[in-house]
C-alpha cells in the first residue's frame, strides 16, 4: 500500500519551489492511537509529507527522468503540534540539483505558525541499467503514483 501525505499542490514554480497542503482529520486511523485523548499528527508523517513535496519538486525539474529516492535527512526540527482540523502547508525550496540527486529545504506551517522545518537530500536512480527491473509502482514520485496530487491542484484552475 502507498501512503500519500499531501492532498494537493497549490503552487509549483519549476526548479524553484512548491507548496502543497495536507488536511489533518480524525478520519485518519493513526490519530486514534497517537495519542489516545490527545490526537496529534506524528512527526514522522509530517516529515514524509515534506519529503513528498520536495521529491516531486526535484523530479518535476528533470521531467521525471530519474527515480527520486530520499537519501538523507541531515536536519529536522519540530516546533509544535498538529491536530485534527489543522491544514498543513508544506513549502519546499530547491537548494541543489545535480545528476546524482538534489536537496531541498522544507517548512511546514499551520496558518502562520511554523510547526516543522527540514533539510532533505535525495538521490537519483536512472531508469535503465541495473535498475531497469525496478517496479515503478513502488515509487511514489513516478508517473501514476503521488504525481496524481499535482492534477488535483490543477483542477481548480
């Protein structure tokens, strides 16, 4: 099963930045256990939403010529809780792009309140050679995977 931790893109400036949103609701099963009586969005899932936003930004810049995988999170800081009813806004800025991969800086806000920020490094895997046997369905940054959230963002235009 694939998990999408963003609902849609609201902005995308190719090669520069992207904004995506995630509406947090009690319909999400993980909130019933994290924590009982005080449901909050787990930090790891916020980080995944930030990585999905940044990974698509990097992949789109290169017309998805590579499989984009998360390689390293050298820095992440959480500043507050996110609860059901909140809308997270992820803003990713492309810092570096090379043949080997790239890096982004991403923030997560609820309204004007900063709740998390991270630096995320990605690696590129070519879709040929030793990796041509990989099933693209296992990568959320591939055509037909997480990219469908970009179409939702365009639907309102």
